């Protein structure tokens, strides 16, 4: 059983907004063929919904490893995870972002967790991961880390 597991599905608002593909296709193709516009709009919408569902990354803490999307890292080489909500999350994703950081962020999910990488051989300073439950993810990471890696006060 994983210590933490979350799929970063798009919000329902994203699916509703993408419905605009259907009338847009109808408007473009109506002068040529109304049925072609309807069919094209529905096919485009279904393709977009399918791609959003298929590309929703999985965030998982299990067996001493953190998996974020297609990437994995051993929790023995990470520091203390720090959750960020509201204003701090905006800073983490914006002006406070290090260009070398590894990102698994989604625009429709505001909170993030910052996970420092303490491996001196790794050029990535930290991972920044979107999550709807930042405190739970940070707690799962911090519980799963090896005790000899934990930092004092950082």
C-alpha cells in the first residue's frame, strides 16, 4: 500500500471550458457542412478529454521512493518536504522558482510541495510538485525519509 497516492486530474471547470470546441468547430465548418462541424467538434472534444485524462500525472510515495509523473527519486536523497498554500505557492511557482528545479505542476492545482534534493551529485536543487493535499504529501515524504538524512532546522 502506498503511503500517499494522488492523480492530478483536471478540475471539472477545465472539462466544461473545453466544451467550447464543439460550437467553435460548428461555426468554422457550418458554411461547408453542418453535420461535419458537429462531428468534428465532438471528436475534438473527446480527443482533448482523453489526452487530459491520459496525461494526468500520478504522485506517489511508496517503498522509500517518490514518484511524480514519470520521474522517481529515492527518499534517502531528499531533505524535508515543505508544503506551500496560497501566496507561498504562487511565489514558489513564480518569482521564487529556480530554473534548475524539477517541476510536476499543473495550473489548475494551486498548492505545491517543495522537496529539496540533498544529493551533492544531483544538479537539481529541489522538486516542486502540485498537489491538492500539500500537508499530507509533505508528511508522507517526511515520514518515509531515512532518519540519518533528516536535517536539523532546515
